[in-house]
C-alpha cells in the first residue's frame, strides 16, 4: 500500500517563530500536532499501523523554507514485519533545506523482524547557509527473541547535496544469508548501528570533529568519525539503542549550544 507524507515549514518574521505552512498525509502515516520549542518547531511523525508491512511504499517530501527551524521525531520504533519469502517494502524521503533553515531529524531505531526485506532511499538537498542534523539507528532485529540478523535484506541509501554539489553518499546493503554479520568488517559482537551526519556551518562541523567519542567516555560503544567533502559523519556500534542515542544527544548539544 502506498502512503504519502508532505510537510513544509516557514518562518514568521513578526513572531520570530517557525510554523507549519502546509502538510498532507495518507494512511497509515500521520503528522502530530506541532509545538514550538524556543525558536524551533517540533513535529512528530506517526503511523496508524503497528509497523511496516509487505507491499508498503512510504513517500516523504519535507521542505524547510528560508530561516525556518524544524525538529522531527517519531512516536515509536520503526518495525519491519515478516514479509515472507518474496515480499518487500520501500521508503523514499526527499528533503529540501533552504537558505538559513535548519532541520534536526531524530527518528527512532529501525527493528527488522525475521524475513523482512526493506529498501530505503533518502535525498537531502541543502542550500548554502542551511544545515541538517541527520541521525539513523538500525538494529539487528528482535535480539531478545533470538532474531539477530534474521531479516532477508536491508538497504539504506542516503545522498546529500550542499549548494548543488553532491557531498555525501552512504549505502548500507545487508543480506545476512550471504554475509557474516559478525565479521570484523560488519557488526562484530555488536547488534546496533548508528549514523549521525551534520552538514552546514563550518564552525559546527569543526566542533563535531573535536568531540571525544572514545569508548573511555562512552562505554559500550565503538565509534568513528569521518569528514566528507562538506559535513561530518559519526558511525557508532553498540548493543542497545540507548547508548547510541546518548552519544548523539551529547554531540547535538555541543554543536547547537
């Protein structure tokens, strides 16, 4: 079943606040009631169903107009249900951040059930002077129920353009039946992977590079940092989402403070 969500935010010069300019969604996608947090608008993305099912196709189109500031969070984990031996689901997200606009995208973790197959594509376009704080957490599955890496296929592709120039391309393509997920080049003895990408202000990018993300400070995680053509990416391995969320929260606080 195809479902679509469209959201545009704008900035009111009189009230000095960001607001929801227009929006649209179809079932099972939903948009929560927006609320202001200082100068940033906070909107929660929700789903009327318990999770993503075989045949689902989710299409998101998000635009932050000039000078608007937006925080997007989600209501709960994204559960990818059992899709049988040949079923699959798709997600495509298109994001546009205009000049002097700012988007923090902070979704909950993705939990793939046994036999799930999911392909996600994200295209992010940032005008010069805009910025994005992008995070993503992927788990091995229902680990406590013995379903680590029991999904059939998970693919996540992210492309970021800044000032009309491609600056970051990331592709995660996991097929447990063909790959040893405990190999040192994949997850080793970890079950959760987190990605944090910031692109925008040069000073904030430099701050992010200087943050201590070592396991001495954050026990239970293994993290590395990479500078892109424009932007900084932090990749984290852990055994629970909370550890990754804590690290991402601390990093965000440093570069927004």
